[in-house]
C-alpha cells in the first residue's frame, strides 16, 4: 500500500509504458528509414518529365537544337510545336506550369497535339538570334505555335489568356484546339 493515499502500489511496468509508447511513435514516424524498410516498402517513383525540352527555362540550352529535336518529334508523332518563351525569373511562367498541372484535361490536350519546348529569355542569355525569326514578344510568357516543319502558325501573348491570378481554362482550350494539327482533332 502507498501510505499517502491508501492505494496499492502499481508495478513499475506502468511507469515504463509512456516512454516506451513515445519511443515507438518516434521510431514509426520520425526515425530515418532503415535499409530493411526501403527494401520491403516500394515507393512510387517520381514522374519523369515527359519532354526534356520543356523541363525548365535553361539559359544554357541551344533553342535551335531544341527546335530541330522538336521538329523531328512533331513530324514523327503528327503534332505541332508549342514554344513557350519565358524564364525562371518570370512568375507568370511558373503560373502557367501550375495551370497545366492543375488542369489535367488541358495538359492532356496539349500533350496529345503538341511537342512542347521552352526557350529561355534572360539577362544571362536573351536568345536574340533564335527569337529574331519570330514576331516581337511584348511580355512573358509568350507562346509561339509552329507546324511540324517549324513554320510559325500563331503568335500568342498570354495576358489575354489570364484570369485573375491564373489562366482561363476555356480560353486556353480554345487556343489549343484551334491550332492543333487538323488530323488529330
């Protein structure tokens, strides 16, 4: 009996339960993943970018070589070329990326009809020689739609596609459908 409150004393095991429970919680949720755990638990691999030409606005890339690769792919797959001019510095360029991520139907429409490539416009590399073959760009991002041979079909400023802090899905869908290759619609 415990002399202070006349209750029988509990065994020491109850005093260990809370720290032991805490240790299990830590191991389960917080501890680094062990090699054994990694072997037995399969995780889904990160989705690989579907097109290296559209990964990011890389000032080190050669847009002329990228366009040659895009033309080959467009001819092979009967698609047009969707050129996005912008930069890593451009907030609306990142908004455009998020727009396609959040609108899987628009991304599917884009992937079904276009080979996408990005051209960096930055202080580090303004790509003036490459961009001089196209109409003047007034703001970023800017979209050029080319046929499979690289001929300009349409020049599209994106400000008219904006809607509040993102892009308007119906306007974008209209653009993507209007300039899709005729045989893939």
